C-alpha cells in the first residue's frame, strides 16, 4: 500500500463534485430559467418600474409624469445580468461538504510533502493508512527512531485555544474536543495492531497538525494527551532532540507492517505463529503472558537477550544462553 497523501479526501471530493455536476446536467433548464427570471426582474426594476410608478401617480399629482427621470438602458441590463449571475452561482456552487473535503485534501497533501522531506533523516512515512478494523483512515503514520506517530491533519480557519486545564480544544470559538478523542482512538488502534503483531513495545503517540489555523506561540502544545502542532513545527516534534527509543530493525518492521495495510490479517497470524528459529527465540511463547519472544540487544552494553513482544505490558526477559538448556 503506497497511496499519496490526501488520497481518500481527494477521492471523496471528486465523488461529490461528479454528483453535483450530474445533478446540474439533469436540471440545466431549471437553472437557465431561473437566470432568465432573475435577469428580467433586474431589468424591470431599473428600466420599467420607475416610469410605471410616475404614470400611476399622474392623476394624483398632475405633471409628475413629465418629471420621469430617464434611466440609462445599460443600468437595467447590468442589474439584470448581476442578478442572473447571482442566481446561477447559488444554484451551481459547490456545497459545504464538497468544499470541506477539498480543503481537507489540500491540507493533507501539504503535510504529506513536509513529511516526505524527512525520509532522508531515517523517518518512514505512510500516507492515507486504513484505520485498523474500520472504514476510516489515518492521514499519516510516521515511524521514526523516537516512536510511531499517528498524524491527523485539520485545515481550520480561526484561532486555536486549549481550555479547561488542557481537556478541551476550541477552534474559531467552536468546541472541537471531539478531535482529541479521534486522535486518541487512532493511536490506540495502531498500538493494539502493533501489539498483536509482536511490536507492542514500540511507543505510539497521537498528533493533531493544524494547517491555516492561528496558533499562539504561547498556547499549550498538548491537550488530553494529544500533541498539537502546526505545519512549521511538525518536523521538530517528530525529530525529537532526545535519544532514539526504537531499534532500527523495529523501524523497518513497523513501516512494512503499516505499509502492508496492517498485514491484511495474514501478517498478524504469521507474526504469532513463527517458529522459534525464525523469531530467534528459545520458544514460541513468553512464559508469563504467552506472546512471542524476540531477540533484542541491550543498548548500553550490546548484550543479546530474549524479550517479550508484549513489552511494556509484559517485561519478561530471558538470557540467550538459557535457550540451550
């Protein structure tokens, strides 16, 4: 699976646009009739109505018809055309949902290009990732030496605010706290999928990236356990100054797993049913929780050991020498 950034949002926008154009073709005569009526009304109001009004009041105010001002014919035509254009635009313009999908797709594409520029720094990026166990999608999944990041892009106008001691998110005066729950669900789903694949020890963190939103430099950068960032600050958040926390082999494994669409179900099964030789472990299952054991190397001294794939939930380890017993 190697989809471009914003592919789902762009596809939904195109679907709505085709639907709108199809409906317009079916009712084109109604649109043309509305434009003609609007033009006639505009022309009548400017070119005909004033003269008619003076003629009506002639019996009451003798001589008023002689004062009838001459309205330029072009003014009536101009107003008619303006009303015709306005009515046509109101009937043919994109609806709110179509515009929102287009704006969202553009935001995702912008963030996607920024993330792709980080590949040379040891970062793996997968765009438009299917949400595990759902029809929804995750805009971007980034695998770096500092962990896995699920990134949701939002192209909202207005000012971003974090309220109620970091538990509520507001944008342009509207409560958008549901975005926090959405980001947390995505991270939890990815965390569960990695755990079932024997990669539960890799940390997963949710990020909300705002494009075109006003974010004060003094605003809180975390709300409800979700990192809040702008497009400019996004690389700094992913390329943390802290030391690496993910082994290079795990980065490759997670990236392949995510790019495969979470293994299509088969990878999950294969990860848990590999033989001891393939896993490099003394046995298939952890003696404490039953999950697969994998060979790892301690960073501080380079000593190899077997650790449970359910880390950090299960911290059972076993020396490599014990496998020969």
